[in-house]
C-alpha cells in the first residue's frame, strides 16, 4: 500500500489486480447522510448513490422520518454529478434547480469548472440570507475531458480532481473497501454490498439506504443507467406535503407522532 499526500488531501491507494479498479480513500468528505461514489475503471466511470431522503426536525441532527427512491445523480450540462446535502432550496427541489441551470448555461469543457459555475449560480439565485441551506450543497462530478476520465469533488472552497481510483462523499466508507474489491458479483451488486456493510457498521440506517442507483459514464459522457434511474414526481415541497398528509407515499417515521412533526417541518 502506498500513501500519497496532496495538500489537504491524504489519499491511500489500495493496490489490486486487474480488472478490478483501484480505490482511493480520501479525506475529502461531506457531513451528510447521503453516500455518493465516483469510480474510474477500465470500462468507464461509474457513479453510485443511495436513494434515501431524511427529514429532520427542529434539531437538524434528529431524523424524524425518511423515504426512499429519491434521485441523487443528475446530468449537469454534459457531465454527471451526484449531489449531497439539502433535497430542496426553499420549496424548489434539487432536481428542478439542476434543470433550471442546464437550461440557462452553456457547456464547459472542465468538470471542475462546471461544478464551480453551478455553485456560483446557486449562490446568486438562492442567496444564503434567504436560503441558508444552499451553503450545504456538496458535489461529486464525473466525466471525460479530452478522452481522459476524471472524478471531481467540490465542497465549499475544497476541491479534488482524480484521474484514477475513486472518490466518495464520506471517506469512512473506504474502511470497508475490501468488501467491494474482494467481491465477484457484478459491479452494481458490489456497490450494494459495500454500501450496505458501511451503513450497518456505521449505524446510518436512518439517513443512508434505499435502492442503490448506478450509472456508467461512457467516453462520450453519455449516461448508461445500470439500475434505479429515479425521477422525482415532486416539483416542490407543497406536493410532497400533500402526499404525506394524505398517506400517498411510503414513509418511515422514527419518532412518536412523526407524521405531525414532518408536516410541521414541511409547512415551514
């Protein structure tokens, strides 16, 4: 095993034999329940994400309910991005925030620049004074630039660009990288096993889970979905509020009178 240090990043490269891809464990991480993994292999770039959305109460550390099948992997211009952090800015869900950006901006040749432009646009359209949650968007981007694959992390003023291995939204998952690397299952099943072991051992069941989305990114930057390409049916929290109020959505409550608490959160 060899250790490489790049500034604020401490990266451990775990050696393995082909065709299994190397995995890079990074200190670049985000304080969120979501898990997003970007992985470079000989057959393309892969991105995996859980699909659980947690609803927190007055204390932002307390999860009062969660539901699954939420989309966390998006197309950002010609690239692919996994977004961790708030599921909405104000009443506008992240899916539609990304769509608005895509309609109003030109493509850029750089994955990192595209992520930075998106964050700058969000700060302008959703200023912190009105949308304090906009400060907590964290991004994992992926794509090919001049035929070279890259996975990119952006959190605040911290950034990382890798041309081999993997990056994840929580570096703790790399403690269990052997689960992925030693598995003989198809790639999507290996992602599921890896994430499942990490969730159970880290006691993150309330904030990470649900069906795992997996997409392959080809050299043309085309997305080839392998499983669970979810599409949000909610354009705003108002529709989500009505569906929860009328029991039209499968939701799991973690506290007594959870439904009333969730509806109160969504009202505000």
